[in-house]
C-alpha cells in the first residue's frame, strides 16, 4: 500500500515539476514578447501580461511540490544543524505538521476563492480568472502529497532526515 503511495507521489511531483517548468518558459517568453511589443514596436500587447502573470502564479504553486519533497527550506536547514540527530525525526514531524496545516488552509480557501471568482474574466482574454486562482489548491494538493510521503519515508528510515543534497528529490 505504501509503495503505491510512493509511486503516486513520485508521478505527481514529477508532473508538478514539469508543469512548473512549462509555466516558467511560457511566462518568460510572454514577458519578452510584452517588452518587445511595448518598447520596440510601440504597440503593447493587451493579453500577454495577463497570461504571463497567471503562468508565473502556476509556476510558483506547482514548483512548491518538488521543493517541499526535497526539504529545501532555508530557515529549516539551520534547525537541522542545531538539533541532535536522534531528535530530528520529531523536528521533521513538527515541520510536516505545520506544512500540512498551511497546505490544507490553501486548499480550502483556494478552492473557495476559485469558485467565488469563476464569473470574473481575465482582462483582455475572456477566460475565467478562476483558472489563475486554481493554481493555489492544485499546487497545495501536489505539495501535501509530497510532504506526507516524505515524512512517511523518513519515519520508516527509507530516506535521510534533512534536505536532499546532490540527488534528484523527485
């Protein structure tokens, strides 16, 4: 059963990472296009800035899953160095609990916000702004799966405690 969870998590985290990379490429490309049309052609695009901003939001929320899966939280790395090795599992449990709480709040309120604004449209596009807001619960859902799976693997001794260094966290 746990192997199925690990397999699902590996796939969802890879999907989130791939989505984040694609969204970053789209955002950068559209940002370049926006600058080109505004300052070179003196005819600013009305749609590229909105899409660029929305894809950057998706990039951040999707990129959180692989980041959390690898344990890459700078302020937490200091704690790993201060706490004795045998007590680190309790630190991980506390960190994962705090992360899960925040992620559940993001899922709940992000979903509520996306539903609430579904009738509003993105300027110049005619697309519901709910698509941009949906990044919050979707990204938080991917990240929650990664956080829980990471904690289970650490408790079972399948992964070292602390951030992943020099390897593929996904």
